[in-house]
C-alpha cells in the first residue's frame, strides 16, 4: 500500500509547473484516505461517498475532479465539493483548506477543529511561516511534494492515522 501512495505522486522528475504540483497534490488527497480511519458517524451510511471538500480559493481547478473520476476508496466513491468558507454542515471527510477573502485559512481550520475531518493545507509562505496548518500539511522539498503530519491534531479530530502514513511524513508532530 505504501507504493500506491508514494509512486504516483512522487515522480523522479522535479515539480516544474503549478499544474503538475497540483496534479500530484490532487492524487495525494484521495490516496491519503486509504490510511485514515474515521468514526462511523462520519458517514451517513455504509455506501455514502468519501467527500473531499476544497475550502476557499481552489488551486486545483479541474485537476482534482479528473484525478478522482471513477475512483473509489474502501468501496466508497470519491466526491468533490467546493465551498467559500468552512461550515459545520459540509459533511466532508477530507478538507483541503486554502482560505480566501470570504474566510481565512486560520478561521476555516478553527471552524473544523474537533470535527472528524482530515484537514489538508499547503506550507505557509515565507512571509507567513507561522500560519495555521491542517493535520496534513503539504511541503515542497527538493522540488517534490511531501507532507508533514500533526498527529496530536488528528487525535483531537477523532481520526486514526496508520503507521504507514506516519512513516511517510517528513515530520510528525505528536
């Protein structure tokens, strides 16, 4: 299973264009799901889709929709939803939190805190290195998309992350 997560999203070529960077991040978003256990109450039923929500400005455009087209995770079809701001009624299992003029990334993360949602963010800019981060935080290392994990936040959000996922992270904060 580790090869499934790493191989398609960590090509040997450098991350050269934003479209390639976000194609890799799109693949990570749905592949992360195989390594996360959510409380049963996170889904309406056993056949409910796995919902990935993009909150705020959408850097993926159609790349994310194309990446998940026809994909199922643990027997659940993957569904994409987009929101300007985080809302308690979104029913997302994974939320890529970008922030926008409607709601900052920090406010969106605060709105989701404690909910069983795997929050995913991009590394903060050089001008704001202390910006809030999700449970998974994408980082560019040696021109490759990698990630850090906040295990403590995952536990607070009632998520169980597999040891395999933790072993692939650059840094795990406990």
